[in-house]
């Protein structure tokens, strides 16, 4: 069995770690390893993407490079989801932004009870671009279906609210109740046993392994996006959202509703990922987004501009 461990400041995801993820899965030899644990023994599982790298590229106008890095992160995350062997994430403490996306990409999660997990990208002026928008749609579809709320819009509204408010769940149980983690995911009370329990989960899954299959989504399209944008404009009129918030949320609305599609069309996962990384690169080009990134790096607090 193999373990993929990050070793960077706050375990932030950068180009080197993305390359390590690609290499780890591509070099997996059938029969040599029964599966993969994604975990480490640092202070945090992962505090998200390396903002310094993104901000420097944005300031230099290298939006194509930013989109390519997002594409590689999406690809690495999808390899975790669709790997021909079990993949189990073992998150603890902070699993934010890209760390949350990698957790959600794994086939199973064995997490510490004290877990702070969420997609916080809106706070720095962007949207999730490592598959987070797609994963939220898939999870909210399952959660809404369990509540009897069918159709294209309920899952979109739930995902829009979760990502748009940059919600951080403050425990494993809270994240599970709100659909960020599956009912099949497992909580570990003692952090010292986290990697051991994740390994046991891999071995259990390997006994009767069933690969994950891709899904298609029915999404509301342009009409649904306009409904979400109208709600954001109401917040702006009340002084609860800025003009730049409106731009960010508009991009998010377009991604989650599938772009210019009909509610009877089936939208592929690849299409959502394409919309996601294109929006991320566009948003990085805004000076106000760059100012938000700079503020987080310098003060640790979000800038409301």
C-alpha cells in the first residue's frame, strides 16, 4: 500500500505537489500496491493552493499558465476519483480550498473528528478550480435526492450557497451532516491512529473493489444562472455584497448551472471542469481579486472590496 504525503508550508498545493500526485498514481503498479492513502503528519492536512504562486502569475498576466495549473490539479483529482484501486483521504485540522477538493476527490474519507473543511476560494476573489464545483454538485445532488428534492435546481442552490458563503465546517460531523462528506466516510477520534485507520479502510475496500463511474448532470442552464444572479443583486442593493462579489458569484452561477444548456440536456463532468478552470483564470486577471489574495497573504484576513 502507498501513501501520498505533502511536505510544504501549511501543506499548500503547488506545481511540485501536483506533479507528485500525477507521478504517484501514474506509476502505481497493479498488484504491487492495494491502494493509496492521501495523508500526512504535518500541522495541517492542507491549507489550500499556493497563493503566492497564483498571485505572481496573475500580476504578470500569465492567465494561460494559471488555467493550465488548474487543469493539472483537476486531472490529478480525477485520477484519485477514478483510480483502478482504492483511494482514501485522511484529513485533519485544516482542509481548505484545494485541500478540501482533494479530500472530496478521494473515493473514501477517514478523517479526524477535529476537522476544519470548506471551499473558501470566494474569500480570495476566485472560485474552486480543482474540481470543487463539480464535487459540490455531485454531493448536493445526492443530499437533495435523499431529502426528496429532485430536479436540476435544488442541488445548484445548495452548492451555490456553500461555495458562495465560503462555509468552513468546524468538525467532521458537521461536514458530514451538510453533505461535504459522505455517509460512508468515517470519523477517527484519536489523531494518532488516523493514518492507520485510513490504511485499514484501503485494505477493506480492496477486498471487493468497485471503480467509481462517471456521472452526467441535469442542470438548469442560463435561466437558473439568471435566478441566482438576481439573488446576488438583491444582496448588493442591501449593501451586503460588493460589485466584485457580484462578478465572482456570476461566474460561480454560470459554472454550477452548466453554462448555456437546456434543463433537459445532460452535462458531462468534463464540461463543468472546463467552465471551472476558465472562470478561475478570468477572475485572477482582476485587480480586485489580486488585492484580495495580497490581503490574505499579508494579514490573514479577507478583504471586502
